[in-house]
C-alpha cells in the first residue's frame, strides 16, 4: 500500500508563533489521518521539519503499515535537504534532519520526498495556520 502525505509548517514572524499541519491519504484518496499542533515560537524551517516528524510518527503508529510513503511539502529547502541536494548547515536543523533519518531507518516503508507549490498544499497549510490561530501564546519551543 502506498500513502500520500502532505506536511506544512508555518511561522508568523520567522521566528514567531508557529504551527504544523499534516494530512495522509490512502490509495483510494480517502483521508487516513490528519493533525495540527501549535509548537510555540520558532522558525518556519523548524516548523516544516516538525510537521514532517509528527506526520512520520503518525504513519508509524498505523496498525497496517504502508509499503511506501510519498511526502509532499512546499518547503523546497527541506525537500532538497532530505533528497541530498542541499547540505544541512544550521545546528538546530541538523538535529531535526537526523531525527527524520532515524525515523526512516526504523520504518518498514520506503519514503520519497517531493516539493509541491503552496497551491497544492492548501489543506496542510490550513491546518498549520489553524494551529497558530488556536495556539496558546505562552507556549514556547524548548
């Protein structure tokens, strides 16, 4: 089974109030799971990686694991870093990049990463912004 995942992170202020959103579709196009969360103050890049990590953890919790996961994200930087086109230079980003790699090493599925324009990622973007709108102003990233 192949699933398609759309992830997005948003930050108002960069750094600023940040949220994440993701949605996972089955082969039939039906939504399997989705989620959003306010993650406090952070950068857009941190939010993008956090959205991906949260989404991968949700997929790993599925009772029936997929064989393949196709991740769509509008963060060209993150996609290119995960595909090995760009190096990860920032220390905070290196930690998040390593976490994604560790999740993928233990995953029973093959994952691929595809950059999509923001216009093709509206649902995940909407969830990330919903998380910011509903978030608590005193919550901070550690």
